[in-house]
């Protein structure tokens, strides 16, 4: 990532000065990546649970996750404005507080129980995560040496995947294994009393999450995170007006790449348990299927740790293309095969998806120079693409759950296109990136 030269000494420190040790701050930020990955994937175990409690269609089930990602589109720019006014550290603390409030809202949602209040609670949690995303991703990209931004962001994202790896165990044990719906085969009819009891099972896990978030907020409040306000304001507003984001092909095509990638990742993750429990796939209970979901997220974690080293030795565009091609092949398998072969294809897509977000993000802001902050904001807002997982839910209702995975195959095709052609900065981007 190109960094425009400035005279502010604080910027020189944050940008990788030999006298500045950025690793403690990076370690602190890794806990944030872990937590929002952990909470996001709890939804993957929550969705089949809520489908049973509220007797939802696939469209209504995936709408829950759509509301989650709509928060990125709605709160992305307000989060950027909040960071500008309060600074990164205070904004991160506020984000953790918002997430804790949303987690506690799941308690009355479970006691009623109410589908609408559940949607509202998840929107609040996702709004807090949006604030963390807008703050932490550019922070990680800037805080260390510019030449290792792709590798560094992939490494920290690996801790996000570590959170997604442990979350299915947590959700499977504290939600699915303690409910009638979670321990019953697909098609089992629940009584009204059983559905109410199942709904109440979500209270304890979310209270525990709220407590952990509060502890992390206090730890960050007492920590010594370097101020990034000066570091990210590299040039004046007047200077920025001389440049246009839309002249940078790698950003213009990178925004839809993030958007489309999220459709693929979230669609697979949210429908994984529903797919695996089908009689002609694995025919197991949701609680048992959650253990296999762990393997999918584990593949993403392993892929990101490995990818952080691979990206130091091989070009980012070729590496991304190889991972996307692998993801496309296994998704074709998931859409066409039966039994355990189809299930393992869906598990392996986690490995293919592993490096996509951090690599696309780093490639998208490459060469932006004085427009790096605005470009980062657009890429984070594109995470709202996860909201279109409802389209896959509609396809599953209309054409069958397995056939809905052809949408994921198409998503992988675009990522391959972006990696090999769309991600290359044009002449304007290269010139401005050296400013």
C-alpha cells in the first residue's frame, strides 16, 4: 500500500519507523478480529435453531443474516464519521459497547420469543462490528511497514478465522445440544412448549458474550494504542479533491469483489448445517453438523495463517486466483455430488475462501495514495454484500438447497477475474500511488 509522504512525526512512527514497535497494538487488535469472527459464526448455529423455533422458510432464515449485513451498508459511513470525531481508540470501545448491548437484547428476544426483536438485536450487534471493521482493517494496513500490508492483514484476519473455528463448538454445545430441535433429525415436528424452551436456550450464550465484550472494552480503554488520527489524514481535503476514486480500476472492481465474495462466504456458512442434515447428504442432527462446520472454518483459519507466508513469496494476484479456482471446483462438487462427498466439498471451500477478503482489500487500496482512507471505507461498506444471502435462500426454496450453490460458483468466477485482470492498478493509480 502506497503511503504519501508527510511531515507529521506521528505518521512516520505509525508507518513503520524502526523506533516504533507496532506488535503490541497488533496483538490487541487481534482480539477484536477474533471476537467479531466468533460472534458472526454463532449465527451459523443460531440460524437452524431459529428456523425450528419460528418455523421459518429458507428465505426467512437467510433474512436473519441479511439483516446482519444490512448493518454494514447502513452504518459503514456513519462509523467513519464517528471515528473522525472520536479517534480510533474511543470508536473501538464504543463499538464493543454497542455489541454488548445487542447481545443482551437477545435475552428478552428469547423470553418472548420474538422473531422481530431477534432481528433488531442482531442488527445492533452487527452495527457494533461494523464500527470495529471500519476502524481495525485500515488501522492494521497502516500501522506497520507498507510493503507487508497484505501479509499483515491476512495474518490478523487469521485470528478472525480462529474465532470462527471455535464458535461452532460454543454454539453447538450451548445452543443446539441443549434443545429439542438441535438434537432431532430434519422434519421432526416440535410442540409449542418445546419451541419456547428451545428459544430460551440462547440466553446464556449471549450473556456470556456480552460479559467478554465488556472485559475487552475495559482492556482497550486501559491500553496504549497509538493514535491514528494524524496518520490516516495524510493530505488536506483540498489535495484530495484533485483525485478521483473512480479512476482506480483496482478499487472500482475491488468493491464488487468484496461484495460478491461475502455472498459466497456467508451463503455457504449459513446454509451449511441445513445442507449437511439432509437425508441424501449426511442425514445427521444439527448438533452433529455443527462439528463439521468447525472443520470448514478451521480450513479458513489454516489457509489464512499459511497465506500470510505464501503472500510474502508469491504475487498476490496469482495466489488469489489459485485459491479462487480451488473454491470454484469444490463448490461445483457440492452442487452436483451426493452424500459425504458433497459435504466434504462444502467443508473444503473454507480453505479456498481463506485469503480472499484480506487480499482483495489490500489489492483494492493499492496505489490510491491520498485516497486510501476513502477507498478503505468503500471496501468495508461492500461487506453489506452478505445481505444478499437472502437471494440464495430464495433459490433454495425455489430450486432446492443443493442447486442454490451454483450462485456460489458464479461468485468464485468473478473473484478469479478480479485476481487476474481487475486488480491490476491502471496508469493513473500507479502515478498517484507514488505521490
